[in-house]
C-alpha cells in the first residue's frame, strides 16, 4: 500500500511511514503516530492527503476503507482517534480480523492492541 501511495503523492508516503497501524474498527484503519508528530497528524488529516491514502487502501484491499491517524505515547498505549464523523456500523468480527491481518501484512507490522468490538 505504501508503494501505491508513494507513486501517487510522495509527501503522503513520507508522512505515513512514521506511523504504525493500530486497529481496524468498522470501516476505518487507525494509524498511530508517536507523540510529537503533530505536523504529520495534521497533514495526514488534510482532505487531499486522506483521499490519496483512502484511494490506495481501496485499490490494494479491493474495498473502501476510511483512514484516521492519532497520536500515542508508547506502543502499548490505547490511543483515542481524533473526533470525526461517526463510523458506519462495525463489520462482523470475521471480516474485521481479515482486514487486520491484511493491514499487518501490508505494513509489515505487529498489532499492538486489537479492539474486539
């Protein structure tokens, strides 16, 4: 997914590589940035950058997925995503797990904490 973003808009790639995928809740991928990365957070939430990221998520995962970033103090922290419009109803657990597994694979990351709502 990062390579897809890099081809479309290099700055989005540069901002996003500092992030860690934290969870997929409903139809939203939440990526965490370490405390102090406020510039990255604000930049990633700009509409034009969020559209690039969500477009790549849709292309790579073959389904629409919203993007949200948040700050966290340590990898073990449970960050609260910034307030935004309400998410659609959560998907069944089986669908959520497959998205989490796919996000782990795409970001070559481990899950810090998975919310099992």
